């Protein structure tokens, strides 16, 4: 069922792994921010972005492994989807408590809705994989795609925020919304 999807999952695995590496560059850009703000920002935005890229990589590794049947693969993906869903719902609650960042419109969709929909799609796709339904590869691929989009958007948004606030930190100006970039 997933044989024709090998190139797609090889591509998403490579993209996820490379983007995880690029997040380290983002972190070095933000080293001049004050400790209290950088810790809050890491927990609210950088870690979820890393989780999106890691989820893509994990999905690809699970799908590409030579399992004896679809059952263990489906079970691993269901567990990954449930863990991701629980984590992303926790992140939404955490982001609402921040006093220096507010997500609205497209930002809220990219940071929060895409990962939640991706996790739900992964759970459905994994269940479909176990039941050998033809929609399963599409749902799993959709989950990977949404997580990549969310992660890329999150990394870009976070990078712009860090670059913008790096100058403000050195000048003593107050910090503004994450979306000011």
C-alpha cells in the first residue's frame, strides 16, 4: 500500500532532518535575547517547531521501515499522532499565557491549527493503514505535509521575531508581538 510512496517519505525525511539542523541556526541568532524571554519563547514557539519537524522525520522513518505487516506501523503512527495531538493542545494553552506574543489569523492557523489537523490526519491514516483502507497513505502524507508547512512557517516567524527583538534588547526597548517581523 505504501510502496509507491517511498520517494515522498524519503523527501520528507530529508527535509525534516535538514530543517531540524537549521533550527540550531535560529537558536544562535536568538542568543542575545534576555534569558526570561528566550526561555518562554523556546517553550512556546521553538520547541513546537522542532516537534513538527521531528514528527515528520519520525513518520517517514516508521513508514520506510520494513515491517512484517501494517499493524506495527499503524500502531506506531497512532501513538505518535496521539502524543502529537496532546502536545500541540498543551502548546496552544501555553501560548495563550504569554504576554509578549499574540497569534491572530494566519499565524494562529499555521502555528496551531495545522499541527492539530496533522495529528488528527495521522491518527486517521494510521487507523486506515491497520484496516488496509486506500485513503491511509494520503492521510499520512497529508499529516507530514501540514507539519512541514507549520514548522517552516514557525521557524520563519521565530527567526524574524528574534532578529527584530535582538536590536530592541540591546537598546532597552520593550518586546512586541511575535508577528512584528
